[in-house]
C-alpha cells in the first residue's frame, strides 16, 4: 500500500512530473547532440561521400532524440492538441523513426554477412525499403482510421501492430547479428580487428534485441492494461522507465560502441556499402 501511495503521489504531483519529464528531455537532448557531433565528425573525415549508412544512422538518431526532447519539453501543449490523433502521431512517429534507424544496422550487417559468403546483396536494400514502407503505410492508415472514427479497439490494434513491428526488429537483430557473430568467431585468431569487431557485434546485438523485445512486451501491456498506459502527462514514472530502457540507454550505448570514425583519406580507402 505504501509503495502504491508513493507511486501515485509522484504521478499526481505537478512538480515531480515537471522534474521527471525535464530530466527525460535533457537526456534526449544529450543523445541528440552526441549523434549530431558524430555526424559532423564523419562528414569532415569523408566529405567526398554522400549519405552513407553510417551518416544516415547518426542523422536518424539525432532526429529521433531531438523530436522526443521537444515532445517532453512541450508535453502539456501536446496533451491539449486536437484532434487526439495529433497526439498519437507526435508520440508514435519517433518510434517509427527509431525502428528505421536501428533496422539500418540489421541491413548493414546482412550486407556484410552475405558479401563475406559471396552471396548477392542486390535484394537487401529493396527489401529494407519495402518493409519500412509497409510499416509506415499501415501505421498512417491506422492514424487516418482513428482520426475518422476514434474507437478504443483501433487504439489497441495500433499498439499491437507496433508491438509486432518491435518483435520483428528484435528477431532481425537476433538473426543477422547472430549470424555475423558466429561468422566472425570462425575467423583465424590472428585476424586484424577480429576480437574488437566480435565484441562490437555481440554487444550491439544484445542491446538492440533487448530494447526492441522490451518495447514489444511493454506495448502489449500498454494495449490491454490501463495501469500500463504510456500517457505522456499522467504516468511520469512509467514513462521515465520505459523511454530510458527502450531508447535513451540503447541509443547511448550503441553510439558509444560505434564511435569509431572512418579511416582518414590517404591512409586506408573508405568504401561505402551500396
């Protein structure tokens, strides 16, 4: 009972709400700045290349975290927006962009894996674009239907759809991260950079699989349990735990692990994966 009272007291306190959401906004701002700085560093290192996978990954990380930061700063204004579908879009669009950002890593690893096995990778990028297009089209269709007829069943369907998308991303990391990890394990011990690349793939696979799987489980609870509703205004503690576990920590850790810049020109030729 004491724990329940403590939980509700914090959730119902405007001061605690402001403190928690401002902390979330500050954490997102830090991650956004780190991603942007890294993007500029990569651009300065290899300016002759266009939007490589690495540059796009850091830009999308900046976009997701900057939008999240803005939503939490102006959360009370967001909560008053009408129609209600606008609130859903502002909360769900960064989640979709987060999905695209990290499935880029799955694509990158799949390309490396198949290239190493001398298998054609021509179909990978079209498949990546098609999967993302289907996800966005279905989600936009659900938003339009909710705008036309905002019924609770459609809200549940929308949340369960995103839970399924998150599970799909988690399995993608498990499949291609696991395959790449096992392939690297078979390389000779003296291979240059083998141990570091092995650790990188292992850590990122574990982090990304965990964050998408946790998101899937939480979205399932969110869909059917009102107490687990990730309402931006009234469930401050739950929001803090959720976004810390599924976006802030994973993004921070992955950006740290993948912090290595492309080699300088004139030392080693930098190749863009097409």
